[in-house]
């Protein structure tokens, strides 16, 4: 209904909520395929699990993606890319200041924080409106339960534009964010995803196995997983990796004499057990990736792991086993965790000393690769803080807090200053 409205005259806001693993991202993929097949533009960005202190992170990342900003390029080169990628001339100086690309307009550079914030929000509104005038546009914002305060306020303002533009917002979140979503977009269309029924689980198991399931498997999976699709996928993968599910003569069967106790009872336990079955080198790659973040540039991962074995083999194993997905952009090798729970479990299995050392290592390598400008300042501050890097962490946290304050992102500034 929202897509049909947006195609004609004005769109609306659609919220999709559900427990982790229930299918929010899978539904977004299907919605995107449908929208693009019907002539829509689809812009997608996501909030980070540690994003409370990262002012405007999802929107800044959207601009970086659309404009093909290269973190290793110089400011002038990236400003040229920004001008090419964002045809709304009035928005460019605001986006340049947000991304830390240096001043491009003396008037915008001189604005006080509150005035800049107002201008930045207007710049996003103008840019999105101009794009939607060309052809209808869907702006998808995933994981709103992790959104920073500044991004929430900007989302609220963009939601009002949907009433008069061929524009729709597609917001996904966990159930705990439903009150925030209702306040953010009163009267929005809402979908709350429920677990799959037995028929749906039967179809999913058939899809994962690429063939019919053995007799009795689906009812047992229903009972064990309560219909959570991600849990279903992980459980079937675990049964295959432990050779409880055996493929022979073109059919799947259950190994005689297997016991339920061989399989952990929770999805977190399953993920941990599957990590234990990985080759040592692949498990090490996965844990390093979990420290870097949900989405990882392979060049950064390679530099952090320099001298620690064949990265390509480890990545292939992790992609094949369903822990990571390839998300390459414009020839840049990028991987991402298939699900946030996989990142959480891999990270939780690191000893505190290992986490600390890896966070320091990531900060050190990222600073060498990408510098220490405003565009990477927040992330460097976070890694140095978690790496317990002492005076250097304090310096970067104060700088990050000052930057957030200049954006009138006061709540995010308080997070940085509090950590300092």
C-alpha cells in the first residue's frame, strides 16, 4: 500500500518490528526487489549497535555510499566526489562539514551549532525531495533501536516530507523500539513480524537443505526454535556440520542413535558451538572481524591481521558456513556479518585482554590507513576507549565530543565526554 501511494503522489512511513532473527532484513530484501522492479529508487542504511555516540552515523554513511567517498582519498578528491554524487548544490557544504571534508562555504563554516543543525536537516530534506521528484524513492533505515538521538530527530523530519513527496521511509527495529517509532511517526503503517508456523518452517528447512526434510525433523525444529527463522537456519546448519543430518542417495536422513543433547538449546549456544567447529584460522578471522564491526572493509581486516595466515581462505570458509556475507561495493572488497547475533557471540568469546589488544590494534591500523580526520574520529575514539589506550583515548574522546557539539548533537557529545 505504501509503495502504491508513493508511486502515485505521496508515500508514508512503514515500520517493521520483530525479535532478532525473525526476518526483518529478509523482508527488506524482498521489499527492495519489488520496489526496484517497479521503478523505485531504494536507499538503504543502518544504525550501529554502538551508535549512541556517533551523531548522524546512518545518514553520514548513506551520503558516503551514494557519493562513493573513499576513506583513503584526500579531502579535495572526496569533495569532488561529493559534488558529483549530490547534485543539490545547497546541501554540499553541510554534508562536507558533517563528513569532516573541510570547509567549502564560509557562511556554513561560520554557523553556530544550532543553526548548522537546522541547515543540515534542511539540506537532507532538499536532497531527498529533489531525488524523489525524479522518481519515487524509498529510504530504508535498519536497526532503529540503535539510532543516535540526532538521527532520530532527522528521521522524524524526513517522515513529514512523505506526506507531500513521492517518498516513503522503511524503518526496522526490535520490539523494544516500538514506543520510539510511534513517537517518531504517529500514524505510520506498522508490521509486527511473528514467528513462522509449522508450514513456514517446513518450507524454510526445505530451502536450506535444497530438498525434502527427513520425517520428524520439522516438528522437532518447530519445538526447539519457537518458529524463529534465523534459529531454524542455524539449527539446520549445526545438524549438518555435526553430521546428524546425512545426505546420501539424493535424500537427507537423520543419523541413527543421535541425541538431542548433542545440539545446544539456544541460538547463542548454537552459534558458539558452530564457531568451535571452524578451523582455528577461520575462527580467529571471525573474532577479529567482530571487533571491527558489523560491516568490514577487507583491506582493514587484512592490515589488522598482517602476518597471521591466509585471510582469503578464512573468509571463504566463513562465507560458505553462513557467518559472513560478501557486500562488495564498486570493486571495494567488503564483508558483513550475516546476522548481528553472530557478531555478538564471536565478540563475547574473546577474553578481555584479547578484546583490549584488538581494539588498540584496529585503532592503530585504521589511523594509518585512513588518517585521524573528522570522518573517522568517532570510530577511532571508540576503539581507543575500548582498547584502554589511556591519554590517547582521552584526547580522541574529547575531540569526538567537541565535533559532536559543533553538530549540535549534544547527547552524543555527552557520551564521548562521559567516557573521557
